[in-house]
C-alpha cells in the first residue's frame, strides 16, 4: 500500500510539475521583448479632419430608429481609428490590413506602463516581458456578421472560441463590457474588401443613455457630482467676484485638487484604495465641461438634476482659448494616452488656417502643457497633488507664449514651416517642449 501511495504521489507531482512548466512556457510564449507594431506619433491633420468629419456624419443622435445606417471606412481611416482608439485606451499601437472578405488586426500592448499595468493579469504577464503582441483575423460570414478566425498572443495560437471569451474578459477588466455588448448589438451586416469596410448598423434611441452609462461609471458619476457641487460654490457671485467676472483656471484647479486629495484619502482609509487618479480625472472633466459651456448632462443623464454653476469665462494667462486647449488636452491624456490629444490639437490649428483664426503655436503649447498635465495625473497623481496648492499660479501651468507665432494663414504656414512634421515645424515643437519642461507642476 505504501508503495502504491508513493507511486501515486510521484505521478501527481510529475503531473503538477509538467502542468506548471506548460503554463510557464505558455506565459513565456505570450509576451515578447519588443512591440510588433511601432508607429510614429505624428498624425496628418488632413487625415484627422477626414475622420472627424466622417464620425460627425455618423452621429447616431440624428439617426432614425426605423431604418439601418451604413458606415463605410477606408483602410486608412479604419487603421487610424483603431490605432488611436488603442492608444487612448491602453497606450498601445495597432495596425489594420484588409483583404477580400477578411481583415487582420495587429496590436502591441505595453504591460509595464499605462492602464494595463494596473491589472493583475497584466502584471503577471509583465514579469515575463514588457510587450503583449496580438494578431487577429476577422471574416464576414455568409449572413454578413463578423466572425473571429483565430488569434495569436505573441507566439501562442489561441482557438477562436477561447479568443472570443478572452476578448470579453479583457473588455470587462478595462470597464468596457457595456461598450463591447453595445457594439455587438449594433452590427447588422459587414462587408470587407481590400479597400474598405462597410458596416450596416441599426441605432436605437434608448441606447443613448446606455452608452452614457457605459462611458461614465457610477463611482465616477459620484466623483463628478462632488466636483460639480464644489464648483458651484467656487464660482457663485460674491463681493470679491461679481457675476460674470472671469475666473482664473489656477483659482479653480487648486481647491478642486485639494478636495480630490481629501476624498481619495477618505476612501483609502475605508477600503485601502484611494483612487486619486480617478478623483483628479473627475476634476479635469468638470472643468473642461464648464470652461467649454457644456452641461454635465451631456455625459451624465442624472446631472439634469444637479445644481448648475454660475457661468463664467475660465482663463489661463488671460485667455479663455488657452484654458480650453489646456483642459481638453488634459482630459484626453488622463483618459489614457497623449497622442490623440496631439492629433486633435494639430488638427484644430490646421483647420484654423483654412478660414478660422489662423494657426497658432501658442495654442499648440497650451495643448501640449495640458497633455503633459493629464499624463502626470494618470501616472503620478500623488506627485502632481503635492504641487497643486493654494499658491498655484497660472505661470505654474503654462509657460510664456507671447513670442510664439500665431494667426498664421495656410500660405504663411507653408512658407515658414512647409508642413506638419517638417524640420522647421519640429524645431518649434522642441522649443515648446523645453519650456513646458520648466513648469513647476511637472517637476
């Protein structure tokens, strides 16, 4: 009997050892030392403008519930959207290639930085390597619906059924499960050619609130409510600040960040998890909505019942456009990655050269300062909180910009700088970055 028990124990030990080795080999095969997809951070302003116009045309708020709509994306536009979406979500990179009836998607996800680094499974994988490279192939079924042929995670092949389960699990881990389900519900028919993807979808009005709820989680709604209540008190008319008088961004940011620190500390005392980055993100969203004159109800349906702050112009270095550039870019960066903020800033300025106020490098500087601020909030919120206090000045947020060229027409821009990405243009950006490096809040 003892011999049989010893033999059984040896068999079990061997099986466990083999299983452990197999798991380690699988984990090793999944991660890699280098990203498979590497892309330049610069984006064409014309391409960004084309995609922006396309998305505006497909705005579902004007869609009829009675008939489906058709979305056509060229390979270039689909590639740009996929890359910027992944860059914003997890600070990764993506590439899309099309063939007749099928599409191949490649992506590289950083495991040791960005949002994924905060997830338990990603931290485990990060021990074996810094990059998770994905390659997936989709095809359109005879019924016109998308189907997954298979997936490679690094060097490891994954069966289609398991890949679908993993996709849903990843969406849940990133709090994107509602968006994932909504996307599946929307699709009616898919057609793929080497040049473009055509997607027929049916929008239902009741999905609007569903999408809002997916974008702003209940915990974030409570954070936004707390920020809104404090903002109402800060901008209320008083003897020191009569109705309608402009307010400095620094005068709002300091007390709102202080309260964010207190809320995070209070939550940490109870749960052990403070969530300071989420609190600061709520501050930035609140200020961006307020500075742009947008009601919070646009993103949170329940905000229709919240008190409304007294309207004022928010300024940075005496200009409201600087404050808005700074805040919008900060929100985009705090949401996960700065490249989209770079692209939107450049696109807006290039659009101005075609009939607006003209291209302004000082607006680009405000974009970049806001982007760096938002990135610091997402990555090092405690360090940023230490530098935002009652003595905060506008000069702490934005460097001097008076000498930077602005109001350039399209012809002026071409004569002086050629195009976006030229050596002369990059030299100006380098000067801007050097000034932003000196900002006290980023030290």
